[in-house]
C-alpha cells in the first residue's frame, strides 16, 4: 500500500462555488447569531445568550440559508 496515494487531491475546478444568494459575491466574513436560553434549559440554571458563529456575505451582509444551523426541532434559526 502506497500511503502517498492516500491523500485526497482536490481540484478546485471540480468544486461548487458557494456564493451569496442575494448578490453572488463569493467572499464571506464571520458573524454571530445569538440564541437565548431559558433558565430551565441552561446548564447553569440561569437564562443567558449563546453565540452561534455564522458567515455573512461581505458585500451585502446576506446570510445564506445553508449557513444557518438547524435547531433541535429541525427548524431554521432564522
Ligand atoms: Zn451578498
């Protein structure tokens, strides 16, 4: 077995570009969503805010649906 061949060679031309749904921009920058957690659900028994890291379009600020994590009910956060 030749381990040198185990590397996955990814050709960028074979990949699908992720672009902004609104303006087609390919550049994204990090942003945060905040979720409120009630005292009942919170591990420390206190209501608090939980930041979720997400990416937004650097051009128009739009957040693609595919970047938005699902909550435990299977519904979109936004
Ligand atoms: Zn955009």
